[in-house]
């Protein structure tokens, strides 16, 4: 449609269509793309690195700063950014820069994400690439037909300590 431009994640549009970035090279910790359905391969264009905390309590039960180990590198997902119902004129206000808004990451149900896992957005919306998120709550799995899981994640102001 003339006059309407699409949201552009890489700054390149072609007649209003979104041009998505090429998938990064796979590594040994990469999620197998063969597990994704054709629809998921099309729409899961974001990639995240997933870090899992370990050693959060000493042998005496005292809390310590966690150390993180990488669980997935370039996990395919779909990022749905949080919105608010408090916008004027009944529209929805995007709260991309709000640290208290939960964003949703849709991913394949066989990827195991847990509370307190840390995500780093590697490929996705250009204003969010490199941002850190922390998973809040358990994942909601829709395994009947879609084989997808959804986790809520809060934005972190900076890279957590303990990640190399």
C-alpha cells in the first residue's frame, strides 16, 4: 500500500515489506533449526544467547553473586515487546524503554528456559540488539500443535556480573 512503511529491523525496506537479517552461523551450542516448523523458521527471526546462573549459594547457605554458563547460543525466537493500556485515545503505548515491563520471548518448546536465566538479544530490532533480559516466571508451553513456549522477561539496565 503506498504511503505505508513497515517497521524495519535492519533499516532496509522493499515496498513496505520487512527485510529480516540473515541468520548467523551456527555454533556447537546452537539450537537445531530442524526442530522448528516452517512457520517458526519464518517468524522466529530474533536470536538470543541464553545464560544460566549457577553457584548462587555457598555450602553454608550464604548467598553469593552467581556465575553464568551459556546454555544456548543463537536460540531462534520471536520477541513481542510489552505494551501498556494507559495511552491516550485508547491506543496502546509501547514501553520499550521501561525496565518494569515484561517482554515475551516465543521459542520452541524443547528449549528449556527457567526463572533467572539471562538472555542477550543478538539479532532482532536494531534498537534492542545487545540488550540484556532476565526471565521472570515459568515458561508457558503450547505443545499440542505449535510446539512453542513463551517466557516473560524484564529488561536489565546492564550486563549482569558473572557473565564473561
